[in-house]
């Protein structure tokens, strides 16, 4: 039986804006509104708003919550206090990446994991498999959590008028919970996936349209535009950010993907021995960036060959940069 395609709580708004919609990770998502190039430039030069409510969110809490997450991810949770977030990788025994994710430390024993939409069930099952259920509670809040990303150099100006929280004091990967657009208990995080700076905002699905409209109204004077997944992809690729399923996977290690900066071998985690061995032997393949001179776009899956035409790799992500 085919699985029904889900909709985010902002589906009707996307349709009313004339967005080109498509199935992405089991959700009907906007690819573009005004066009990818215009949306890309808007985020780089002004400010854009993205509906990324398809992302997954897990609450992990309890006496052993820290130990559970530390044992499954390659970064060091000791590096973040309450109110801080951390980019890391969920690991398998072979040193491969189950998923890349952001861990939010809500409290000493309470964490929120934000995972890729296509991996929600896989990640949940993998964590649950290792979870000491008598000491850790896992709650999947993905279906009731909306997430908006407001990105670009004018993001702070747009959002500050909507909250008493001092957003200008927030450093990258810091977050606060407070009142936003009149709604209490909203999590605002200085994170994003564009390289343009900005914030991500988490709240209950029921308030999605109200929050969206408040941000659009506040951003009107700053040229805010709705941005689809097409420009999200060109923005992240221009910055060199990895996309799970393209650039990284269960068979890619963080060392091969250029993510050694999130690997802390002083901690103990699943897959550590495999990474230690790979570090000693040396990696046999590596994710690198390259530029096409002249016309043509290197698309995902294209072979990369040497001067004699021998295949030496393949393209994981490619586009024409605006």
C-alpha cells in the first residue's frame, strides 16, 4: 500500500503563493515561488523565509539521555551547555553516517534532536535500539512541530520586532525559548542551512499560519520573500554544506566527507574504532568541491574521470550557482 504524502501546516499558503510543489521526503513541499535564482539572491542580499516543517524532532530526556546521545554521535556533548546546540553525526558500527543532525541541549537531562525528514523513522529506530528505556524517555514530536527558517543579512531586523528576546546577543548555535509574535514557549535558534546567517523558529503546528503571517508582515519593508527547496539547495551547495542522501550516507564516514571537525575521538561512540582505523590507514576517497569552466552542469551521479577517461569518482551534488 502506498504511503500517503504528508502536508506541512503551511501547505495552503504555499499553494496560494503559486509555489511549484513536489513530493520531498514524503511531504508536499514548495520547490520555488518566484524562481530559484531570484530566491537565492534574495536570501544572500536581503531575507527569505523557508517552511522546513518536514524536518524531524525528537525529545530525549532522563538520567541517561546524555550518555545515550554521546554514545551514538561523534561530537562531544560536553562542549555544549543548556541553551546551546551542536552539529554532529549519528553513527553506525562501520563508521558510516546514519544521519547528520543538530542536538539542542534544552536542560541538563533534556535534549532535542533535529533530524532529516527522509530519515525520521530510521533514526528513531536506531536510537530506540540502543535506548535504556527505564532511564531515558524518547518522544517523537515531528508531526506536531512546525519549523521556519528566516535567513539572510536582514533576518535580525525582521525578527527582533516580534520578540522581547534579544536576538542580537545570540551567537551561532545558541537558542532561547520565549515569547515570539505573542506566542509563548517558542524556540528561536541562531542556526540555518544557507550560509547567509539567520534564525530557525520551532513551535506547535497549530500556530504555523499565524507565525508565518507575522514574519511576512514584519519583513515586508525589508523585501522578504518565501523561499523554496530549490534555492535552499543552491544556497547550501554554494556554501559547501552536505546533503544527506547525496553527499553523505550510511556508507560515508565523517572523515571522508570533510566533517572531521565534528569527530571527537576522545569520547566513546558507536563507530569510533572504524574511524580510528581509517585515520591511521588514511582515507581512500574524499568529498571535494570543483568548478566547471564554461557551459554545462555536473549533475548528481555523473562520473568524474581522469585525462584518460578512467572513472575516479562521481558527482554527489551539482548545480549552476547564481
